[in-house]
C-alpha cells in the first residue's frame, strides 16, 4: 500500500499513541484541570480537550516528579488459608519491668495482640515482677507507655483491671503459696532443706554451687517435712518439683516446630540460682524460693492457667523451658495452652540483638526508636511483624488494620535477620500514604506525628523556631520564607516531597533550601546552557521573567490559603503553576525569539519508510510553525499542533508521524533546559520536588528573589 492510499490518522488517534494509561487515569481524577483556562485564551476555536491536558501532563512527567499521580494502592489479598484457632484466643504479654522495652519484646507483644484481635479474643498485660532485685524504678510506667504508643492497648491488666486480677505477680504471692501447697499435698512437689554449698577446693571459685537436693529431701515423709518447716527454729527451705519418671519419653507440641524434645542435661553440678530462671538441669526444679516467692516458671504457669490463656507466643529462647512448663501443668492436672515459639532477632552475623547492638549502630529499645530515630509507631509494628511471620499478601506495607485483618499463626522457622534498610523503606512508604490520605480526605490528621518531629528538627537545625503556646512557630522572617505556622509550612513541603521521608533529620537536610537560602550555593551559569547550542542564559532568563510576570499569583501574605476544612490549596496552586510552565514552553517555541528552533528548520527526511533515497526539504515542523504563527491564536499543546497540521492540510500521514517525534524532541530539549535553570536558582539544583511544587511552596516574592535576583521580591 502506497503512502497516498493510506488514510491520514486523526488527531485523537495520534494523541492516543502518546498517552499512557496512568495519564488517562490521572486526568479522570483531575477533571478540573485549570490548564484549560490558559489554553482558551491562546487557542481560540481550538478548544483544549482532555487529550491535550493529558499530553501536557505526560510531557511534564518526563522532567518533573508528580507527587499525587496515581490512585490509592490496591491491597493484595491473602494467598493461602489462614492458620487460626476455631475460637477466640486469649493471649498475654508478660514482661519484667527491668528497663526499656526492647523491639524483640514489642514483637512478641504484637504477635499476641494481633492474634487476639484477629479472632475476636482478649489481649492481657501481666507484669512479672517476682525478681525484686532486678526491678527498675518507673520501668512499668515506661513499658506501658511504649505499648500504648505502638497502638497495643490491652483488654485486661494494670490500669484497666479485669476479672482475673491482680495482674502484677508481686500482688499474687498468696495465690502461688496456695498452689504450692496443692502440689505438696498431691506429692508432686517436696520441701528441700538443702542450702547452697560453698565451692570445694577442686572447683573454680564461684559465689556458690548448687547440686540439687544433696540430702535426699524427697525421701522425707510429708509429716516430717511439714514439722521441720513449721517448728520455731524453722529451717529455710525451697519447694522442688518431682521430675516425672517418664520425662525422657515425653514430647511437647509446638505450633511452629511440631514437637519439642527435652534437652539432654549434664549430670554435673551447675551454677543455677535459686530463682529458677537459669538453665534447667537434671535436678528437680525449684518452684518456690526460700523467701517464699515463686520462681518465674512456677508463677508463669499458674498465671496463664488462672487467666485462661489459650495461646502463648514467645521467643525461641524459651523452648528449653517448655518441657518444664508442661510438667508443671501435668502435675496440677491442667490442660496447657498452645505454644508458638518464634525465631530470635539476629543481625547479619546471626548474633542475637541486644538493646545497644553495636553492629546496627543504633539503640534497639522502643523509646530510642521513637525519640532518637523518629520511627513512627505503625512503621515499627509493620517492620517487626514481618520478622518471623509469613505474610500471606503480596504487600509488605501494612497498617495496624491490615495486620489485624491478615495475621495468623503461620510463622517461619529459624531466626529472623534484622535489616534496618527495610525499616526505612517502610517509613518512606507509610509517610507517602499519609500524604496521599491528606490529599484525598481533606484532613491533616494523618501527618500530625510526622509534623511534630519535623518542627523540632527545624528548630534545632536553624534556630528560628520557638515554642509559643505549646506550638512551634517562626520567630523571625528568614529569607522571605512565608511567616505562617511552622506546622502548616512543613505540611506544604511534605505534600510536595512525600515519597523520600526517612526521618526528620534526613528530610530537613534534604529540603534545607525551604528554610534558608544561600546565594553562594547557586551553581555558576555557563554558555551554552545545558550543552544545547541554541540556548543561552539570557534566553532562559527571559523565559522566567515572562512566566513570573504573566502568572496570576493568589493573594498570599502570611500563609498559604486553606479551604474550610483546613486542607491546603497548595495542590491546586501547584497544578496551575505546572500548567502555566508548560503553556509558556510552547509559547516560547512559537515565538522563536532567540532562534531556538533553528536546528530543526531544515532536515534530511525520507517520508517513505524503507526508501533508500533521502529528500532534502523543509521539515514539517518548520512549515507548521510558519503557518500557525501567522494565525491570531497559537496552539499550546502537542495535540493542538497536530490538529492544526491536519486542518491546514500541510502534511500527509508520514509527515504527521515525523512531526510527532520532532514535537517531543523540541519540547523536551527546551523544557529540560528551562527546568534545570530554574531548579538551580530555586534549590541549588538539588533533587527534590518539581519546580512547580517549589514555586507553589515558596510563593511569588521568594521566587522572584531567587530567580530574578529581586531583593524585595517585587515585580520590576
């Protein structure tokens, strides 16, 4: 088929080849694009259509990052059948108040909390403070505060009460003594009157060495044992559990590892403290210490049973204690809860994480993650939940609601390696979603926690923020930056640069040109500009002057305007500026004041694909520009130009195809140089929000000062 017999494509068909699905979706969401107002005053009868604005946006996307260019992320659904109990689960978190809450402890609490919420059960908080020597003042208060900050509110426990209290072990001593008496009466436990023996000369010097019951106290009759304990000069004694005769044959079920075998123990004496928290040897385990307080294992089992705990999720370091716990349940004749042991948190060297882990170069307690590193609560929970849990969805970015909806008891075996880059990845994603929520819901609430951190960092870094009535505000006018509430100003910048936030310090440093401006940091201009022969610095300055003089800025004085709901209208202002910039790029090309199109006026073009003969003639672009320039109104988008070509009959199908490529090339050439020129003067050429976003945030006065060097920010 010859070129003459081919039907000329319509303008809409040609435009459709340039427009991606994302641009179409974006245009549907932003049907109120203000660019049409600018187009009408230049195009006259050539009405700007949706395809026009789509192509204009697409051209800009190649050079400027668009913050809200896509719809909300569609969350993936589960890809497997959830592993859940058939009835509501009662879970607990039972920490010892011995210091700040470690992220490993928070992960255990989070797993227990999510299981209870997923199944419609209850989550309990129990304070295990039997070891009074290790208690830290205010540790319980700090621990409770850390849990509440993370969003883990308990249904029963301290501060809220419940039907199975008290929820502090130090207040349950009588309960433990009663149950110890039950085991003594059943013959499942016995009093041991053996005292710690000093180390012999043949052993390494230690505080003391226990070898279990070395006086065969288990052979004493209950009557003799009770008399020795109750007489006036009573001997100190502990209460030990009779080890089951079939202990070596027992297997103990676990939801993660299937069955747990009792570890083989050494028959040699071991340095085991009386509290019973240390290694469990071959000797009968101590249940009650000589001062009458229970050991951790004994109190733990009694509390879980009396509080009707159905599922216990804890770290793998407690697997060695699980057989003992099953033995205690068996001694009472109770049904044990279901146990799930999750892997430990380790670094890349497979070393268990501590609160001050050196290899990760950051403190790993919850308070430090919050106060020092600026980690958001939903980010930390999201991060920790992915360490050891088998996520059934294809999306790792999950808020608390999504975690509760998808959580189950499918855990991975083995330890979980902590990589902090994953934490910062999730932080960026969550902040970006918060900014998107602000844009979609007309509500600044999702950004409040981020803004508080940013405000403090700005005040620390630049020193021009003070606390007034409990709020950080600008103290003085710095570089003509808008003198509004610091929170509102930072919110505008966050909306402009929403996808790069890691923490407050990193974000403020990245966007430092919004808070202070130093002309010495502006790159030196050079000629020709951006390696484009036809462009010089003067050309671009003229372009900038025309952009600033012809744009209708809103009457902004002390703050960017906001609508009745408090939502910043900066988004609409940014769209107008962006459309205005695109409009003036086309106008500059049509004016051709500085011969910017000279290299494209004459081309060696072969209009017939596959032909070996090259025809030298004036390019279709040159002819169209000459014909259109003679009209009263000028097209201001690529589609308008193509429509003009077809209406004027100045090109055939092959020429139109060629014209499309030339349009893209010439627009990209000038637009890239112009945006680079403006970015260098607005933000030192640093990466960040698009030029239109920077201009919208800074306002007219500051833009003029930076782009044109006007000290007072006024029009010339």
